[in-house]
C-alpha cells in the first residue's frame, strides 16, 4: 500500500492578498473547512495515513489545525458545537503528521525535493496540492490513482481537459491514449502558449511518484521561471516509459484563483445546506 502523501504548502498565496498576509492560503475555508483538510481527507480515504507537509514561514496555523486544542475542546465540551470537530478529530486520530520547511520558494519540484527527508526512498507516495480541490466520483481522486498505480507501478499524474486559451496556466502532456482515461505520457510542456501546446490535457495537483523522482529532481536544471519544475523531472522519466496520465472521474475546483475559490464555496454550500 502507498501510505505517505506529501503536501507542498509553502507558497505565499499572493492571489489572495491581503487575506493571506498573516493566514496560510491552505487554511482558507471552503464553507467551514480549511482547504488542506479536504486534501488530507482525500489522502486518508486512499489509504495514505502518513501525511508529510512542506511548510514555510508564517505557516504555523497548518500544524496547529492538525493538533488538539485542549482549551477549545474544554470550552465546547457537551455543547452542540462539539460535533463540529468530529472530522478533524478523526484525521488527528488516524493520521501521523510530519513537517519540514522550504527555506526558499524555487518551484514545485524543489518543494517535492524538500519533502524527501519526510518521504524516504522505500515506496511510492502521493502528492496533493491543496489549491486543487477535487471531488471524485464515485471514489476520491487519489483513491482512483492508487488503484491505477497498483496495476502499472508507474508514476501517475492527474489530468483534465482545459480550454486551449488556458493551457498557458498548466503543464500540458503529449500522450498516447490507452483507453479508460489512461494515457502513456511521451512528453510534457510547462505552461506553453496555445500554439505550442501538444494537447489541451492539463496536469492538475494530484500525483503518485516513485522514489526515483528525488534523484531525477537533483539532476534537473531550473526550468520555466528559473524554478525547479516537476514537469521537467517527469519528462525525463516519461522518456523511459515510466509516466502515465489519468483523466480522473470527478470535479475539480482551482481554489488557487479567486474565481475557483468562490465557485467551490458556492458548490459546497449548496451541497451542505441545499442553498438555504
């Protein structure tokens, strides 16, 4: 089983300033639950109970959220509000949380490499970007990807179709369709112009990676924007036939953007309260 899931959570969240000046973007709430909690719930549903989080300066609220607050629990004990902590208590009881800091923001590849000390080299591991809030149907997206990994033992990247005019926001794949939403990845391009994009199949924030990725990342030079790009490292592995892409069953909200965040809030409010 894949037991570890890495959460890169060191970014500044500049698109949500001034809200993120003192608050990590990962704890911004969708209705009444922080973004990162949705991600940890998805990881646990996929069997990943070892949660590794790469944080940075000003991110202490993340560790505090996944910890017991004795004063708060004492204050609400025996009241109608006690049940509101049921979900987070379940995660605290069933997951082990570990943390390390990314000293400099040098790209997603660098964040994943920073997490090596928490992940180790024994087994494959998941990566979830909390900005991408996913609802899998019928299974959580990461659970779908674990099932696929168990069949192929290769790196798995989640993809979805996006309008061609938006491919510049994403890593985009050049791939061969294998059926049932699975693609053999030939190459990837980071944030291409529409005229240079090999497809409109965009990589989103769900990965299953093998430990080999750490050595590949160490040998990968900085790419687009001078940052260490995970797509560049995966390109190397794709050249060896070691990367599959998966068009998952479900819905994704880009909560790294204000529009996606508002759409997710409206969707979950309607789902929880029927729009009342």
